[in-house]
C-alpha cells in the first residue's frame, strides 16, 4: 500500500456531511445541511420525464443545451440589465460547487492570492489550495457581517488574483448593498483582479430588498464569474444542476477546464429547466415563499432563549445561544443533536481560526410541520 502525500492535509469531512450523518444516527430533526424537505413542483418532474421519453438520454453539448443557456442569459439580462451572450458567456454546470471549482481552477496558480470573507462557504478554500493559491481571509463580525472596504483595500497587492464574494451570504444571511458593490467596483477598477461572485441564493432575498448581482455593475461584470444553482432556486439540490456566467474571455478559460472536468451535465434535466425557466414566477416567487418560512420559524421561537436578527436572504437563520450555555458551538451543536434531537451547523467551522461567536445556523427550508416540531424543541432549551 503506497502512501500519497495529501494535497489537503488539513481538510477533513465537510461539516454538512458530519452533521447530516449525526442527525440521521440520532434520529434528530435535520436543520443542519441546507436542503428543502418538501416536494418539488410536479411539473418540473414531468418535464424531465418527458425529455427522457423523447430520447434526450445521451451527452448534452459540452457548454450546455443552447435553449437552456438562452433562458439563463435572458433571465439574467432582464433582471440585471446585463448583456450576456448565451453561446459564449454561459456554461451549464454540475451545481454551483463545480462552477466554483472550475472558475478557481481556470484562474488561480501557484503564488496567487485570493481574498475571501469569513465565515466562508467551505468549498472555496480547498479549491484555492489545490491549485497552489494562498487564501487571504478577512473575518467579518456577526450578526451583520458588514464588509470594511478599507480593510479589503489594505489586503490587495500585486499577487491578488481573485476576490470571492457571496451574496446573499451563507451562513450569515446577510446581503451586500448597492453601495457595497459600488465600493468593490471602485476598488477593483484598473486592476487585473478577477471576481468570483457566488450568487446561489439570488432569488431568496427578503424584506423588499433587491439582489445586487455583480451583473448589474459593468465594472464588475467585465471581470466576474457569477455562479448559480438550480438546486436552491427550484428545490432540487439532489439534481446538482447550476451554471456559470462570465464575459467571453473568462468563459473560454472556464470551458477549457470544464470540458475535462465533467465534459457536460445531465441532458434531460437541461431540457426541463429550459422550459421551466420560461415562467418567471417559478423563480420570482421564491423570496416571498421563503420569507414566510423565515417569519413562521421566528415567530415560533420568539419566546425561546435564543437571540437573533432576522435573516436578510438565503434559507438560513443564525441563532445566538449566549444566554443558554458557554459551551463552544461545535460541542453545543453535537449535544443538541444527540440529546435534544435537533441538528444545526456550528458557524465557527467557517471562521478564521475557528472563532466561536456562539451562533448556530438553522435551515428553514422545511415544511411548516417540521418547523413547528423544531421550534417546540428549541423553546424547551
Ligand atoms: N455556494 C453556496 C454559498 C452554497 O450555500 C452552496 C450550497 N448549496 C453552493 C455554493 C453549492 O451549490 P450546489 O448545491 O448547486 O453545488
Ligand atoms: N450549501 C449547503 C449548505 O450550506 C450544503 C451543500 C453541501 O452539503 N455540500 O448547507
């Protein structure tokens, strides 16, 4: 048996797998890993079924089915006033995870620095490390997770290759404002820095706010890979379908990697998604759908000992437990799962040096019945 030298010696199993397994082992209500537990639109299932019966069961075109890329470009351009071309600037991917990995693979080389904001979604760092990049983390503070653009400016130097943003933000539930995006646009102007804008929750933004896509800002769009996920938008995380949008020159490099990474993605599902996207209400209704879930969850736990500010986007709610215990968040999340039968995600795992702010992340993409059972447990703690 040969030993290989690990390329990721400090990486273990992702927290989403750890907590979902623990939830299952202890028969706990699983509000940890982010996925809906309700049925999806039967129409979407019928569309996939129909595409399979029609014989679309072989390889899709490498960059994605053209009609789906057209639908994606049309949606993006109408919502954000951009001008993406479906043939050269949109690629269908195996979920946003692959889009993120491929964008990083296409751009980041040994010695490059990549600025990320902590708490950060856990797939960014390993990808940067694998391609020889250096992660430059900037820790944001709970509960608002606002970005100090002066601090960002102080981290930029000649080695900075990429900045990664995520709005709406997982796990923080924060959203970047128009002012934030303008500041970033100014900061990157005149540099060669690439932006990776992870916008998988673009259609889950609350309280009347508008999603500030990088596509809205010409000075950002010209340097940006936008990554998106049909898993979030159509409640189909298990389908692993997403996409990447970027200007032609960036997309050419992206596709060089994509074609040897996955080559292409699920073909019948692309037919179904192309058709389903023709009805804007299928994605435009998502914010109000999840805002109701958020409000239901928060009203049910308002008398608990947890404290919070309402999530501004995503389907996650952070709850602070300082008044309950001074245990660290990993221990507390484990104990809640084992003893109280409710699973969450400890936020410290996404923080710089595992900074522990005593907050847990709960996914409210659940049936009202599940939210009610979860709230009953949380109110007893
Ligand atoms: N980025 C963020 C911020 C996420 O929360 C997720 C998880 N769903 C992804 C990317 C990955 O999305 P997908 O499931 O489409 O790979
Ligand atoms: N994005 C999901 C979350 O934040 C999980 C995705 C995964 O399990 N990799 O919970």
